[in-house]
C-alpha cells in the first residue's frame, strides 16, 4: 500500500487539527474574562457518579445518606459547597422532574460529596429510575450538564400527609397533566390509603376535569374518575364513577358535606356519600378534596330503570342547569327552563320527544290558573320528593336554584318526576342574615321565576301542609346538624392549615374569605341555626 498522502487529505487533516485546537483553547489574555457571577462553560466536571449501591431504599418522610463523586476536583475550583448544592439535582432517567425527593445537607471532601436524599412526603410505594445531574449555565445563558448512570430509588412504605385523612394518589402516564374536562386521560394509576397507611384501593382509571366555573375560573381544579372496573371506595358502594370536589370557594371546606348530611336526614331516595381526602396528583400534593359519589343511574345511586333504545317512559336522569352544555337538551316551552339529559346523555328522537312533551304538559298544568287550581300539576311530579328537596335547599339557603343550576330530577318507568338528588353547595350557601337579609324570606331558594316551586310553595296550601308534615318527621334529626358540623370540622383542622396556605381565596361570595377556619365554621353553623329556627316558626304556621 502506498504511503503517499494526497494534498487534499493533508488539507483536511490540517483543518481538523485547527478545529480541535480551538476547542481546547484555554482562557488567556486574548479571551474576554467572564464577568462577576458568570459561570465559564469550560469549567465542567467530566463525570458524576453515585457511590451507593443501587437500588436506594427510601422510606416515606425519611432521609438516606448518599455519596457521589464529582471529578476532576480541579473543575470545582472556586465553588463553595453551597454553590455546588444548587447545581446538583436528582432527575428521572429521561429528564422528567422527580418532585418526590431532593438532596439536602451537602458536604464535601475533595471529589467526594455526601448528602441526604430526603423524601418529600408526597408519594408512597414508588420505584424510579433516577440520575444525578450537575448543571451550570454559561455567560450566554446556555445550560451545560453532565449526568450519572441511572440508579433505582425505591419506597415501600407510606404514611401520607400528616392530616389524619385518607390520601388519594393519581399518577397519569408519563405524568401527563390533566388539562381537559372533555377528554379523558387514560391509563392513570390510582391508589387510596387510609389514614393509618393501609391500602383501601389500587387500580387504573381514566381522569378528567369536571365542573363549569369551578374548572374554568378557579385555580384549584376538581376532577372526575372513571375506574376501569367497579370498586367500593372508602366503604362506599362499588361503582366506576367518582368525583374529587375542590371546594376552593368554601373557607369551611364543608358546605357540600353539610348539605348532603341534611339531605340524608330527609326522605330523599339517595344522597351522594363522600369523604375528605388529601389528593396527590403526579407526585404533587394538591391539598384537601372531597371524594364523593358522582350522580349516576345505578342500583347503588339513582335507582331507576336503565334506559334502552326500546324503552321510552324511563328511566331518565335529567338536570336543569343554566350552563346548558350537554349534547341532548331543550328549553321548556312555557317557563324557558334549560333541561338536559344527564344519564344517559344520548337519547333517541322518540325518547327526546317523550321528555319534552312530559315537561311541556307539566308546565302547562302549572301555568294555567284553572288547571293549577285543580292541582293537575301533581299528576306529573312526586310531591314527597319535591317537598324534601325544597327543605334541603331552603335550609342550605341555596340561591343557585334561582339561576337555575345543578338541579337533578329523575323519571322512572311508570313513575312521576322526582326531585333530587341534591348537588352543588360549595358557594353562596349558609350565609348569615346580616350579610343577606333575603335568606329569611319565605321560599328563599326557589323564589325566582326560573323554577317551578315558586308558585307551588306560595299558592298550594296542600303542598305547604305536606311540607309541615315532613318537617315534623325530620325536625329532631335536623336539629342536631350543628353537632355534625362541629364533629366534621374538627377532623379537618390539620388539613385546612395546609390547604388554606396552598389555596388562598380571593372571592367574597360566602362572606368568610378573611376568617380563620374555626371562625368560618362558626359562621356557617350560626347561619344554619338561624335558618332552622326561622323555618321551625314559619312552617308551624302552615
């Protein structure tokens, strides 16, 4: 083989040598010196290596001593331990943020560093592929980093945020954020632990946002779960569909829970059950939530017949709501009330026509003086459920009825239109009379023209007599609601201390935004007692 090198190859070799020489050029008199505080990019360690054996066993809320080497030592000249602590982090193997733990208390002996890998108390039962990262930014804002080989971090224990509440962990694939209330995020891992750390539920689920103004206008977001398989949650009957209510507007956190408890003490067929929990979504603790049953047709919930394509008379779960955002809906012809098909949310033309005409005939019997005098409207509604539903909303001072919003009604095969279940009491409820004198008016919750009870409550003496009968049946149970408020709020003191710092309120609707938790609870309780006493006097005059 010839040893001759062509002139063209010599030129290429010379050019490559020049490039390599420029890459290794040190800072000299002709190179501008970095200004104060600017990190020169040429001063980077060549390697970072964890010295502990993998996997690292890290228990909940505890810390683990770790050692790692940054070399060469000369690359760290001029950097204090505090400087280096701010440059070293733990990341996922593919660059994702691992917020469940962090390095603290860094110490140095030459190239060897020791620190504590500390669990952040936001996760439990995890296995992560992690790396150590040393990152610096140069004078032009460019980030340079070196990464260690991956290692495993494993946690097999859990104690949860120390609030005494169950904890719900939801982890979406690749920690994908939940940003839509229309599109489900599939394949989420859900684990629910009781306050003692024991596992209550583990499975997979779809998750999405929920609500209207609570989703679009408030910083703390509510969520809906659709489990892959029916399951009992926290002792509640098995189902796939569950809600995580944020209660951001509610300084007491308990308005929904209290209203639901009032409902349970009446004769309404079903009221959503729920429990307060701590929510951790993709490793981030989001604070206090109310995990409850979603309003659905089911033998364990709204127990009516399942509507099929062949059936027409029922069962229907309907919602009257001014948002008017369901795919199948209509505005009633007489009172212009926004009706929506809720479950099922898709119907045939025959089923649509059936409910439209049913509501039309009901409204006509209510609007006609002659037909109302003959009480024909009672042929269309179940008076007992409407009385109980009215009592709950009146006691809670629920002005949303006048919007109207979140009004559920059901129609079973061969049955009349039933009121309920009750829903949505987190704001504009339980307001003391000095802030809203109209709450002491008769029929406060249904006084507007947009819902049917306005005329019924005022002009039908038989309806009022039925209300008096029901009141006397429930009065003793309803009189102890203040005790329930005290007992429930006492379990949330620690949780509120965290939640209120995470989610400060800037709305004054409930008239308690500037109150401490116990003061807000006391005001809610006083509002209930005032309304209860007023109703007790008023109803007894019927």
